[in-house]
C-alpha cells in the first residue's frame, strides 16, 4: 500500500502541474488458482505424455510427478476430459481421473514450469468469492482511503458479485465506480445482468482467451461492446493490444488493426498494461495508440451510427425525458453540423446519455463535481470541465464556449448545441435543449 500510495500521490501532482483531470483505477487481484511450491524450488521439467498428479494441500512441496494447486474444490469442479491451463496457457493438462483428494492428469506439451503460476479451468465456474481477503483490505484500507475513482473487479461471474463489491466499498466508497472485468465463460453467459449491475465493463481478453476458445474471443468482444453501447455503459477493451511494443518501438500491423477494430466496434477506451507497466517503449505505445484511435474515429459514419443506436433504443421501449432530450441534441448537432455539444451535468448522467448516441461533435461536459469530471474521462467523445457552480447557466455556457474557442474546438460563427436543466444544480433534470452561436 505504501508504494502504490506514493504512485497515487505522484499521479495527482503530475496532473495538477499539467492542469489535467486524471482518474485512477484500482485493479483487484480477484479469485485465482496458482500452482504450489516445489521441493527443490526453481522450475520443474514436464514432458508431453507423462502423468502428473495434482493435490489440493497447498503446504505440499511437489516435483515433476506431483504438485499442489491452491483450489480446495478442484476435485469437485473438474471431470475426466477437463482441461487445466497453467502459466498463461504455457502448460496444458488433460484430466484422466478424479479421486477424493487428487486429480490425475496427462501433460499435453513440454514445459518448464515455475512455482506460483496462475491456472485456468476453461468452461468451469470456479467456486471462489469475487473478493479475497487481500482484495477487501485493498478496497477499504487503500482504495477508499486514497479516493480512487474506479475499481476494476477481476473475474466477475454474476451480478451478485458486483453487489457484494458495492457493499464492501460501503458508504465511504459510494462514489467509486465499479468496472466489471469479464474474464471467463460465466461472465460472458451472465453478461447482461453483470452490465446492468456495473458502472462499466472491461473486456479483459487475456484470461478470457484461456477460459473460452481463442476463436470465440472476438465474438464475445463484439457482443459485449455492442450491448454496452446499447445500454449506455462505458466499456474498456484491454490486453495485448500493442504487446510487441514491450520490446519493439513499433507495433505489428495486426496490433494496429486490433486497436482500430476495437474503436470501430464502439469501445469507449483502449487499455495498455505490460506495454506501459514494464515495456521498453511506454511513451511510444501511448502515442501510437492515440494516433490509431484518432485516425479510426475520422472514418466513422456518425449519422448512420446515431440512427442505428436510436432505433435499437426505441425498439426496447419509450425513452425517458432526459434521454429523449439528449438524443435530440445529437440529432440537432448532426442536422446543423454543430462543432460542439455543451452539457451541464452534476452527476455525469446527461453526458453519458449524449455520448451513448455517438455524436461527431465533442461533448464538453461541465460539472461542479470533481468526482464527476474524473469519472467522465472514461466516456468516449466527452471532454469534462470543472466549474465552480451552475449558478447562471447562460454565463457558464458562455465561459465554456470561450474556453473551447481558445482550445481550437470552435470558431466564431459556429453553431453549438447546449443541454441543461431549467433548475440549476438539480441532478437528473436536463430537459432543455438550445442552439447557440459562438460569438
């Protein structure tokens, strides 16, 4: 906690110096299964075709004939023919038989295996709580205490997992948004309910690619992004996007296409992990990823995207008043070729609703809440701006236009759509749409 606390402090100091609002996301460890320790330490050599016995007594120190896994219910979870993957898929084991306290497997490939390596049970719903004791400590004593903005919850399998995390955060952590990471078959199967319970979704393709067949990962990605777009939930696409840039200054063509396709799918954000955490070219990775995103966004047919989104929403029932106004704001921005949409939003709800309809024009979301401004950093097409208060909406909008003009987002004579409520500083009451001209 001390090391990460120092990192949070540095991030906030850097953001202040750059006059930027930067959101912080805490990633939980989540439920995990790991290989045990070995008698001789180091690594063991496994040969394709050999038998390997797995036990659940984690104190047992093993060798290349038998070692432990940290999952008490292993014998109840697997059956003959089940596959067990270890060390990010480097080792594949096929279950031959299941005993009362052990599982006999066949080694499917040669592998040099180390201690405490991660394990996956593809297609099997693991009976472990979504939060381990360390996760609870990290959330309450670090995340809440540090005032992080998001929690990325690992291996969420059902909506109840999200509710449990929210309860764990408690009243002190009620402003923290929960991003559910979909990393296994259960998460994909229960996706609609998980999305409804969550504040956002992360398509975590690393573990997902081991839990479901690799050829199905892109199908799951497209399904999840489309669903999030339809219901207006932010979605992050993550893992191995520019993996080769851990050791090379340029991405492969396939990686560049992967980032672009995620943008075309409708993702709100793309994420780098190893590339920036431990790679040799972190700045270059961020720079090229941004360029790919910007280039891809320029070729999107925004009017068609708006009509498609609106049709899907209407087919599921009547819009509420705020959504109807926000949808109309995007339509007006398209029809009048507006360069900007300005939204006054206390909670971020109005900005989310506008962004859902994917306008070509940037959405400048003005809020008096620092927390809301940071949360909106995740939402596609939204430029959040902090204001002292909403008193005098015309004055607030005029200041926003002056700043946008200064930043080159608009020019004199441009049309801008503004959305706000008739009652100042009232959350969820955006019911007024007007067209203004940049002076």
